[in-house]
């Protein structure tokens, strides 16, 4: 839920969702480091909060707050869920108030089914709001490894889950972009780009769609950046 506060700041909640070990915490870590070290459209304010087990797996959530460097009243509250199956009730809580979702796939072929299970759970919680009211971006992460799934494989999954629209549908322009990523800091492929696309869409949904996916003749996706 995008919140305007008395001081006219705007708070937008972006959530990384995906199966345990897909790379959500690593992504937020990399995003934090790269936006701290280089001048980008967002800059971190404060530290990253990470609540994890000794194994590194998230126990509760991670949270980072980023401020837009273009519109300094805009803040992004960026969360990751704990992906392991047993934390399902917790994920539901963390999801509350989310404005944009980045679904993180572990691209290793042997995890194919686990990713689908995680996507189904997300769909269940969002109750038909994905894409229509909550922008969805996907990352096929760990593309640096061998034996990974590709864009077409995942597009098929999205189609089966009714999260993909054909060109004649008005929501076609909001189909999730499928980024092939590597979250590791030294390689970092499309970590920043996938975040900014989700943030941009979230802004457009608010400004031009009043909280829904903007559609119609008056709307084209090539509008100014948010
Ligand atoms: N090779 C490779 N390894 C990655 C990549 N992203 C993450 N990893 C590794 O995968 C492991 C799990 O990453 P995390 O970021 O902890 O995964 P998570 O999605 O936060 O997992 P949960 O907190 O359990 O939900 C770590 O050892 C990471 O270093 C990637 O793009 N490539
Ligand atoms: Mg994690």
C-alpha cells in the first residue's frame, strides 16, 4: 500500500518472493552495496536488517530502505521473505501492504517444481491481484550455473498460472519481464535493472492507474520514469 505521510513522503513496499535459497537475500545485499558505492536512482538509508539462521537462510525477513535520488520524497521499503516451506504463515504477514513483487526463481533445473510451488503460494496470497493491481517482475536467478531453465520455460509456467496475457489483451503491456540474473556481487547481472523496473511500474500503477494497472488508449508504457 503506497503511503503518503504528513510530511509528504511517499513509501512504497517492494517484496522479493521465491523458494528458499533462490537468492533473495543476496539480491538485496548486492542492491544495497551497488547503490551505496555508485550514484544510482536510489540510495540506501541506514543499514540492511537481516534476520537469518547460522546457515544464512532467512529466518524472518530482510529489510532495506532506499530513497529515490530523483524524487527525494519517495522511499522504497524493500523486503525479502523467508523462502523455506515451513515459513509460509510468516510470508503471509510479510506480504501485507506490498505494492510490487519481484519473484526470484532458482534457475537450476532440478528446482523447477519448487519454484512453481512458491509461485502458486504467492498467487494464493495475492488473490488475483498480481499484475492487475500489483506489478510483477521475475528474475531467473543463478544463470551463472550450469543446467538452468531459460526464459521460454518460465514463460510457459506463467501462462499456466494465468500470469501472462496475449498481445490482444489490454494487460499485455504489464506482462512480467523475465530477467536472467546473477545476484553475486562480483558478477551482478540485472539486479539493479529488475528492481528499477518494478519500482517504475509501481509508480505508474499509482499515478496513472489509481492503484491498478493503467490501460487504455491514453496510456503507453513509454511514459516518463518515476
Ligand atoms: N551461483 C550463484 N549463487 C547464488 C546466486 N544468488 C544467490 N546465490 C547463492 O545461493 C545461496 C542462497 O542465497 P540466499 O540469498 O541466502 O537465498 P534466499 O532466497 O534469501 O534464501 P531464503 O532466505 O532461505 O529464502 C547462497 O549461497 C548464495 O551465495 C547467483 O546468482 N549465482
Ligand atoms: Mg533470504
